[in-house]
């Protein structure tokens, strides 16, 4: 299924009725395997943004660790948000008049921050991954400092939230983003391989969509075995299967293991319907 995608009709929870036209946001997810060379990865960004905007995308999303894959020393590669790598991505976004989201690493003393660069349409900022991947025998916190602040922004009347990979295991973050108005959460990832990990990825993306009443757009690194890029077997370097879940927790569309481009539309009205139907945000009670 590499390079293609499947579409599963979204469930609205209601019979078909006449509804007024609403704003939808067209988002492209670029699934690929990044290398250890930031310059090579910039070339990938330029090529994929051109493809995605050719299909009408207003937002183009790349995986976590797009600047450089995991499994190599990160501190020598890290750059600030006003450094040459992020500035070059910003220029690509300006050229195509889109919002680009791409995983990079920014300096933080002896460690780095695992940062989502969000640039274009008057924006240039970063989201620092809050939950670090100290799990399954990997210790991200040895080399990466965690963030603390959720991030949302509005584009074309649709509010987007942002999360990164391991963040998907923490529903409170997604509910906080929904509470801040997000109709969709963009989720770049470099998901570690292993027994049951694909099933966990799909389950978690769907669960976070359902329990926050948002679209969740998980954009992962492609499986290196499918793309033929040699990587460290110990690093979380991707399994593919970028997945878009609708706000009722259904798989709306999905890629396979290899490289591919998925362009989909996000309808904020469906997020509103989900929140009304499930009432999970309104009915939340924090334990004492």
C-alpha cells in the first residue's frame, strides 16, 4: 500500500441532513525517511511542498526529526528558529503561500529541544515536544530537553493544535488543545518499530481524536525498510502508516509503510458535532 492511501467515510453520528457550507482546510502529510543531512532534507521539503500545493494543500506537514533523523548526534546539528535551516523552510513556505510544519532540533545547553517548526502565512514559531520518549528502552531525555507549553494557531478560520509523536499517549494534552479551540491536531512522528507498535499507533491516533473531539493528523517517518534508507536499528526511525482520524475516532485516510503524500480536508463542523455528541469536554471531572 506504499504511496497510496485508503479512505474510510467519516461517521457524523447523525442522519444526512442539509447543512450550510463550512470552511474546510486542505492539509498535506508528507511521509518519507529523512537522512542525517539537513541540506538533503531541505531538498525533500522543497520537492514535497511543491507536490502538496499542486494538490491544493494550505498546510504541508512533515514528520518529526525532518531536519535530521534519530540515531545520529543531534547537538551538532541543532539550530535556532532564526537559523539558516528554519529560515530556508520559511522561504519555501513563502514561495508557495502555505503553512509548513516540520520537525527540527533547536539548541538547549548541552541538550536540544525536539521542536516543530511552524512557518508561513505570517507565522514563524516552534512547539517544543512536551512528553519525551523515555520508553521501550530508548531515553530521549538524555539528549533532549522537554517543552511545557501547548500551542494553537488559526489558519483560514480553522484552529490547529500541535503535538509530537510520544505526546499521543497523553490525552490531557489533546483535550487542552481542544479546550483552546483546536478543531484539528497536527501530529508529526518518528514512531519506533516493534511488536504491536503499528496497532498502538493507530489506536492512539483514533483514541485522541475521539476523546478530544478533534481531527488528528498523524504524519510519520516512512519505514526505512520500505524506502531503502539505512538507519540505526536502535533508534525510533519510523514505521509509516501516517493516519488521519476523524473526530469520532474513525480512520478517515491512511498511508502504507513507504513514502507517500496524503492530502485530506479537515472539516471543523465535524469536530463541533463530535463534542456535542460525546460531551467529553463538557463532562470532564478532574479526580481529587
